[in-house]
């Protein structure tokens, strides 16, 4: 019989060793697939726009097929490795589908987009806690791609327009009308230019940049996600990585000229100071508190909902919420009226998911995670705060372009158990035991 030393000398692997190596190889392969899915989620619109502009005209079906392929890849990966912690998120997915089918029966039409909007959340959360590697290197690659394309757009706007032909892409695949693009001298997205000057660094003579997302709102949302990542993983970053992520995120923030993004990152920085003292599930109060505060400020200052700024968007959300009827709360809003709620995430989620579905969505993301590390607790709180604010001004948080990365980071953060106690606490417990 061979001894352990003989096994080492002759290079013979024990069954346990081989199984462990196979397991590690499987995990590495799975991590690579997850990274590819995330990058595809960020880039597929840019790829489709190039195809639309230079090969053949696309329509909305191509976008639906691309998104469905991404989601199907996620589900295939998830169902190949089901575990007990998946059950609450699969239950959320099941509830989403059932509610949308029921509301579709009321409205008389099936809205697949409303299913996808919320289904992305549990799917990418489950993908996130399956990712066994550190997310830092993957986030670094994504940040470099986004920054490079954004700088290219800023330095060579005409060439960027010629390559991606953004306006044409949204006309063919999203049903936009050309007259909806108020700046007739630009072929970029409708919100890439503003009638007034830039909000940040107004001396810069550039439009609002979009990078691979093709429109600046999503780039602003990405800046918020990058900000959450940098603040959460600050201790795990090297000095060089800290400098690079900080400078590049600031450049992206300036590039998209994101007023909402800047305010959100400031709030998240303040949150980081107090996170250790906050109860883990206190993030549930963020959305109702933000809505109540927004309503008070809107009626107190009589904000004009027709103004194209943050205060106008908030006022519009409050007015839309106050105008909701019973049919809207039960998901019976006609499909042609849902478009009226697309500047307000709060009312949009109610008319597409029902009031019950909106409550289930918020309860799931704020209350399901438990026994979190400090990093996980901060990420959950930061994402809930970001969403509560985002729902006041837009429904853009539902776009898979950035939602995939947001909920992936959420999943990565909640996979880790709480940090072990300090050496002093462990020593104290040992002494007591003795």
C-alpha cells in the first residue's frame, strides 16, 4: 500500500485531490461564463447599433432576442447548480411571472418587457453569489471598456456617431420618432445634448457622453454602480487600483454630466459613514421615506412638473402617483398609457407590476438578505438607497444594460458570511471558556 509520501513522490493524486481540482476547474469555467454574460449585457446594444447602421436595419425583435438569450444563458447556469439559497429568489421570479400574467389578463395584452424588468433582479442576484472569484478584476475590465469608449466619443464625436448611428438605431428598434430628437444637428441620443449648458464643468465643450450604453442616463447609472463598488471594496483595492477607480469614475461622472448620479454618490458616501450603526434591514424604510419627503417638498414648494430638471422630474412622479386609479394598482393599465409613466420609476413599477408586486419587489431586495458581512450590509443599503432615489426621476434602473451589473454586485455582496470577530474578542471568549 502506498504511503502519503509515496503518492507525493510518484505524483499520484488521491481521489479527494482530483475531485477538488475538478471542482476548482469547474468554478473557474463558471466564473468565465458569468463574466462573459455580464459583458454581453453591457455591450449588446452597441453591437446591435453597429449592425443596424452598417449591415441591415433591425427591429425590436432583435433586441428582444438578444436580451432573451442573455437571460436564458443565466437560467441555464443557475438550474445546473441549484442550491437552497436560490429558493427565495426563485419564488420572487415565480411571483413576478404570475402577477404579470394576471395583470395581462386584465389589460388584455401580454407585456413581456414588464416581466423582464423585474426578472433581471433575482436572476442576476443568483448569478452574483455563484461567482467564486473576486469581482475586482472583472470590474476593472468593465471600467476600462466603458471609459475607453467614452473618451473615444468625447475626442471623436463625429466618428463615434458614424460608427454607432445611435439615432437611427433607436428609431428602428425602439419606435422613436426622428422629430423627437430636438437637436437636428446631432445624430446622438435625444438626451445627449441639452438646451442649457453642462451641469458639471460647464467650460467643457462636449455633449453628454454615453459610451457603450449609447445614451447618457445609463452611463450615469453605471457611474453610481461604479461608485458603490469602489466605496464597498475600498479595503480590498491596491493603492494603484484605488487611484484608478476613483479617477476613472470621476471622469465617467463628468462625461455623462449626471446630476442624479453625482447626488446619489454623495448620499452613498454619507451612508458609508453610518453603515456600521444602522440595523441591517432598516434599508426597507428608504423608499417610503424618500417618497414621503419628495411629496412634502413638491407640495411645499409647488414644483413645476414640466421643468426638465431633477425637481421637475420629482414633481412629475408625485403627481403621477397621486393620479393613479384602482385599475392602475391592479395592473389593468392599458399598454398605450404605460408610456406616460416612463419618466417615473415609482409609478411605472406599480402600473406594470401592480401595487402588490411593487411591495413584493421592495420587500425582497431590502429584507431577504440576512447574516451579512459589513461589505454586504453596505452594498444592500447603498443599492436600496440608489433605487429609492432613482425611482423618483426615471425608470432607467430596469434597463438590463446596467441592471445586470447592479444586481450581480448585490449577489456577490450577500454571498459572504459576516466577518470573524477581532482577535481580542476571540481571545476573550477563549479565556472565558478556560
